[in-house]
């Protein structure tokens, strides 16, 4: 159960209402008025709580749940489940659970207004419904859209535009960037810092001015302490609906398409292109000027040095098709075992 010191439930809520909102169906309509007020892990049964079970291997855990509780399940699980709890059937229980959990625990929103300690340049435009928290700095000609929240200590640089319904976390810095609507940026992220561009000469290193910007599409989420560099002359682009985890670095001129998923500690070198719906596992590294085709999936800790066609699944160092990577791993394991036995 979520800790009440940090999360406040809006419950209790009737199961019929929850089912309608989440696209689920009660197995037994008589449970429609049963009320639950929180969520809990499947293996920690609680009265008045909601959980989910998306696989038959967890059937045993259902038996411990009391009649005053509810569990989201697939139709396959519902057909064989033995439990006193109310069952709600959904094609994807995890998705339905996420929607229901938001019903119980909506993210609290601070009241609109500007904190006395905020520093707002007179030429900036801040919508009257926006929230500007303590110690925020908003620069010249910056624009903050309706219902957007700028949390404590954030810096919004000169000319930056932030759309509607965004949530900019504490100590985030935004420079040389245009932010779409419903964008969430977690604490400490750095957007629009100069890219790592330089040329070497016989007398030393010459820094190349970074005169571009960063463009972030609607419905993007950027994790804590992620860094996205501005382009040299054009734009670094993050496409609509892309999800970026904590501690990711995206270099200058990178172009990322729609709906990509980029997990923690990924590094993407300059001028690389990720087409739509690419998935990168943790600690993946991608060399510069690479094109990764639509729908490609790259396993954690892989290193990519060449273009990849759409729909690929890769792993390893250097990255190769997953089946080849598995064969390589199996071969190396056999070699190691033989050396260990002295053969």
C-alpha cells in the first residue's frame, strides 16, 4: 500500500466506476458496488485494495485475497482463478491497473501563481494559470503556457518556450529550446546546453559554436539528470510521445522519432537518427551519424556502430542480430568451460 505520508488516496471508489474508466469488465456484476480505496502488490493481500495478475503462474497468490478486495486479470486467468476477491477482466491488466491507480492517486498539483522569490523577466510571458515555484528564474522573452508547473529552482532561459500542461521539475535548466504540450521533465535535467563540438589543429583544439536549439514534441517525458544538447546549426529533436529515462545523454543534432523508449544511462552520439518506436535498453551506446530503423530493439549494454534496418533486434558489443549474439555468447561459454577443465 502506498505510504500515506507521500500519497493520498481519493478512494474509496466503486468497482463499477473503476472498471468503466479503465476499460475492464467485472466477472460478477454483483461486485459493482464493492469499494476499494488503495492499490497493493499481488503477493501482499490487503482488504479494500486493488491489484493485478497477468499470468497463470501467479494463480496461487490470488487465493489469499479477501472478498473486500479486487484483482485485475486476463480472461484466461479468470477462468481458472480460485479467490474470494472480485475479478475485473481486461485484455492488458497492467495497463488497466495503471489507469486505475491514477484514479486513486492522481499527482497533486500546486496552486497556480508565482512565488514571491521567483525572478521573472518583465519581457517574459507567463500564463495566469501557470505555477512558478520558489527560486525559479524565467529569462527575457521566455513563454510559459497554460497550467504549466515550473518547480523550485528551475531556470528557464532567454527565449525558451514551454507549452501547455507541462511539468518542469526542480532544478531543471532549459536553454535554447522549444517545449511542446504535456511534457514532463524530472528534476535536474539539462536541456539545450552546448554540444560537444570541436576541431583539432596543430596549435590546439578549436571549439565549434553551437548555434542551434532543441525541439521537444508533445507528451514527451525526460528523466532526472538527463542531458540533451542543442544542435550545432539546426535542431536536436525529440519526437512526440518519446520516453527518456534518468541519466541519458543525447548529443547535438540527434533526431529521435515518435514513441521511442530510451532507458537509463544510454548515450547517443551526435547526428544519429532514431526512427519511430525504437527501444534502447540500459547503457546502450550508439556511435555518431548512425540511422536506426523504425521499431528496432537494442538489448542492454549493446554498442552500435552501423546503420540498422527497420524492425531489427540487436545485442552485444558490437551489436549484431540477437540470434547471432546468443550463438556468440554460447560459443564463448563453451570455450571458457573447456579452458577451465584443461582441455
